[in-house]
């Protein structure tokens, strides 16, 4: 009877999960295509030396060779992919501006390159080849209205691209003024037209990237130019004034003064969000400075509005849709529904697979719980151990993660490697392995000195012992769950050009190279997720506590170290304007998704423990899925 009930419940929740995923796909697709007014094309184009660039092209269906439209090439930041620019792509394309949301080299589905630094400076991480592609290959694009923008690293790509074309423009004018040119020292109309033609960028809008902005740099910019930089940006400590307040920042003054005559140059402050200059002669300058942190700039209605305002003004467009009218947040909510659906799918899928004959022997009864906490000493030990787990997690993250410069020196310095080629995954891996080993050691010590003397019977309560045959059978089952889970993501990507996400938490379809990379990381991360499964199911599951409460505190303990780390970081940012960890400011930021992932991992681990009576399936499923979520969404320094 109990097995029948589990099967019916699993079928019900599997259906709910799949329905949520389908609702997510349909809703997100309708909104990102503006209900059929925008066509989304996934592209892959070759560049030079065997490289390629991928991404999504958002094309208004009204765009034709006879009805040309402006286009904006937009780049995500370091450790992200093209979907992080969906907000700009959606809001611009529904206003008649085509968008190429690119995967930069080393990111997403694009190839690697010869080196990170050279690709950034020479090619704008692929942005410059895409400008050339749009200019020469898309006959429905207005070549006089090509814009570029990007966030963080993408902002640097935008700077490099605008400067590249600005230098070409200045070079053409210098050649036109040579004594042996057609007009001698006088620039002819034909020479000016040629100079204008090589300056293929009409507007540039870097966001979260103002560092190194000087008068000399701005002298190379010959297009409409604006920037958007968060007041609380974690990297603002590197600005000249040491904070993110741009109203009196030398960087902001350099931007605005670049188009003002000497007698009118500003010396003290600028007016934030004021549009200086004239877009008709490429002298538009504007600086936005919203009260936002670095990653919030690609999840902000205010910043989305600034993007729309800048490009519609720079391209001199009269659009009936105000910048405050935005669809993207609803699209993100539908993406989030898919995220919930995908998470709900895991346990019922595993439960039903346990009914398949080849896996049926893995099903088992839940072991007995550990003895109840009946004494003050036992309660103190339980809660003390719980606190110790997240305190170690919190305190170890930065110092243990920084060992990456010694263990993975090449990749940490953005060099290429066939082995462990992801810098972000590497420092998370070191932290995870350390905490996994410490967790296993504490588990054994707590049993030896406390549990063994207080009624803990490993064979009846732990659910750890497993035969080699069942271990590999469990691994096969976990792989099947992984395939089923990611099949919904692949379906979403293939048929609807969507995935499951909210802000920086993302389940993305992966390519074969990411599978190769994940195979390197899975075995080591398994140490962490096995220790985590043992902690939740073999060490913390005590009699006398309500199941819901016990599971919640296990989940909270999983995430609390990461929560406290980021609370310190961002509490300091909002209080002082600069982060607590400055040189390592990216590290707390990139593990924000772990708050949700580790919380949910506790529930997955417990429910699969109840279905099998063992800690192994939950540990394997969490390892496969969570590690792939990270691997598919970050920078990969594989050789070309």
C-alpha cells in the first residue's frame, strides 16, 4: 500500500513539474518574442583561426532590406553567458532595435581563443567580429546605427570596440590630411565619407565598467557614448575617488568633457542622467549612477530603462513605448516557474525509476532515526555541531578558495589548460573538498566520542553501507535522473529558446565540451555532497524533532555559511560604499546561487534517502546536477 501511494504521489508531482516547465517555456517565449513581433535566431558564426561565436539574434519581424533597423551587439560579463543580456535584448527589440546577444570567447557556446587578454583588447572578446558581421552580412540592418553595450567584462568589450573603431576613424582622417592625399591638408567630402564608413559604431553603452576612463581614452571615442555604473558597485573601490559615486568622479568628468569646448569643460561635478551633446553629430554623452550593486544591473527595471533611453536617443528614434513599459520581469518570472518545475521533477522521477526492474533492488526503507535529544548535553552537542558546520563553511571560503593560485596557477591567471579549466569552479571546488573532508572527520569523531556512547547504531541508523554492485547501480540511476532533468532544459532551449533561471541562478543547456569539463569536477565535488548527505541523513536526523523542522534546519545550515559571507560583504558595501573583501570581491558574488542550491540539496538528499534508505543517491544526484549548473554557466579556459 505504501509503495502504491509513493508511486501515485510521484506521478502526480512529476506531472505538476512538467506542466510548470511547459508553462515556463510558453510564457517566456511569448514575452521574449513580443508575442510574435520579434524573431529569435540562435547563431554560430566562424571567425578567424578556427574560432566561432554563438549567441541569440533578436530580429524585429518588420526588419527587411527595404525597412532597415538599428542593431545593438550586447555582451555579458565575466563568468556569464548571453542569456544574462535578455533584459536589454527584449526591451530594445520590442522597440524596433535588433539585438545580437553574444557569448563572448571562453563563455557559453562560443569557442576559446588564443589568449584571454589578446582577445579582449584586439577583438573585444568577439564583439568586433560581430560588428563586422552585422555591418556586412545583415542587409536589413541600418549600417549607420550600430550600437554596442555590455556588462562588466562586457563593458570592457564595449570600451575596446568603441576605441577600436574610433582609432580607425582618426587614422583615416590623419591619412586624409597627408600632403599627398587627394585634398592635401584639406579633408575632402569623399575622404570624410570614408572615415565615417570605417567608424562602424554609432553608439556605445558600457555598464558596470568605468575604471581607467581618462581624457586620453575618451579622445579615441567618436560615437554617442553613455555609461551606467552602480553607486554600490563592488568594484568601485578601484575608481579614482575610491567609491561608486560618479557625480564628482574624474571618470564621469572625462566622459562629459570629451565633447565640450575648453571654455565649457566641467571642473567639479556632472549632472547624473543628463544627456549632454547632440546625438545627430555623435556627441551625446550621459552618465547614469543608480543605487545598485554590480550584479543587480542586469536585473533592474531602472537600468533597463536607462538602456532604452540611451539607444532610442542615440539612434534618434521616436518610439511610442516609454522606457518604463517593460516586459522582461514577467519573462524572468516565467523562467523562474521553470526553475521550480525542474527542481520538483527530481524526486518523483527518481521514485518512478526505482520501480523499473533494473533499479527496483535499490528501493529500501528509511533507517531508524538517531536517539532523541533528551538531555541538555545532547541538545548542546546537536546545536553546537550545527553551528560549527556553517561557521567552518563561512570562515574557510576565502582563505581556502585563494589556494587556487597555488594549485591551479595557470587557470587562475586566465591561462589555457585542458585540466580543471574553470577558475570559478576551481576555487569553489577547493572550498567544497575542504568542507567535505572536515565534515566527514567531524562525523566520525562525533560518533566515536559521543554517538557510540549514546545509543547510535550505525547499521540501523546511518544508511551508509552499500555493496559495490549497488553503488554502480545507484550511479546509473543518478545518471538517468540527470538525463531526465536536463532533457527538459534541452527541450526548452530547442523549441522555445528559453531556459530556467532567476537573476544569477540558472539551469542552462550545455554543450559537449562542458560535459568533458564536468567529468573532471564531478568526482571531487562528490566528496562534499556525500559528506553533506551523511550530515543531513546520518547525523542530524534525530527522533523527537518534527520532520519539517529538522529538514528546514538542515537546509538552513547548508546555506547559512554562504548567506553570512554575503551578508558581511554587502552589508559593508551598503554601509561604506566599498566591499569587505575588495581584491576578492567577485568570489562572494559568484556563490550567491549556492544559497538556493544548497538549501534545495538538503531536501533532495532527504527525500531520496527516504526512498532508498541510503545516503548515496541523493549525494550523486546533487553532485551531477549542481556541478553541471555551475560548469555550464561560467568561463572555461580550454585551449582552442
